[in-house]
C-alpha cells in the first residue's frame, strides 16, 4: 500500500467509540486482524459479550479479502458503510464491529448507514495506525572473526537483529525489510559469510 510495495498500514491498537442517535446506542470496536479467523473470533466474542444487543454488524479488509455483514439490519445499511470507513482509513488487516441497541425509533436506511459509518470512523481514528514491513529472515552461522561485519548490517527498523547466540560459532538471525533483502544478501555473499533464508 506504499510506493515501496513492501509495507502497509495496520491498526496500531484496539479503538472504541460510542454514540447515540434517537435512543439507539452504537458501540464500535476497531482492531487489527491478521486473518479472517482472527476477525471472526473477535466478532464472536463481542456477540457473546453483548448478547443483549439488537445487532452486531461488522466488516473487515485483510489483504485482498473484503467482507461486510449487515447482521439483520436492512441490506447495505451497516456492513458496507463500516467497510467504507475502513477503506477511507487506508488500513489493512483491519476489522470493525459495531454493536447496536435499538432505541425504539427507526432511523431510516440513510440514517442507519450514516450512524454505522460514523461509529466505525471514530473507532478507527481511536485505533490509529502504524506502518509494518514485509520481512525476510536471514539465519547466519559464522566464525567470531565476522561478528563485527554482521553487526554492521543491522539498521533498524529495516534490518533488525532478531536473535543471536555464541557457542563454538556465532549465530545470528536478521529480520530484514523485503526491499532491503537483496542488498543484505549481496553484502553477506561479498563478505563470504554463510547464511540461509528459511521460507516464511
């Protein structure tokens, strides 16, 4: 979702918002969901927690997967507006669930859509966002004479020393931003330092 192609923005934390409209109460939760299973699990937990609610509507955007559910509300008045708020926030791995308690006065389809969209927007704003990188690991095993050369490659946040141990040989695991991986591999090869790149 950026020019480099190896990074994206995701919710930084769980965000919440609460609003009321003509007696109806809307309680929204925005959270990071790295998979559909994670999103479903959180939504099910909210349905259980707020079992007295009239509706628990939700949407998520995870990679190329986009899902929206009206959960009993008139078609297109809940899930789609929630999803549009996620799209507007430009975040990936993002899910929003909006819990509604009906207050006795119908809001109309346009009013409902506005309430769900605004509740989702406010929760996403409270969640904030952070940039994360697609990363590759390099596992290195070498003699002690190369320790300084390996450590010189560390350049957070793009190249992070994820692990190190020292026995008869020095062992390192570097977590590398994908756009930097070719350069790190070239540097290791030129220094004749053995490494392997495990599959994700």
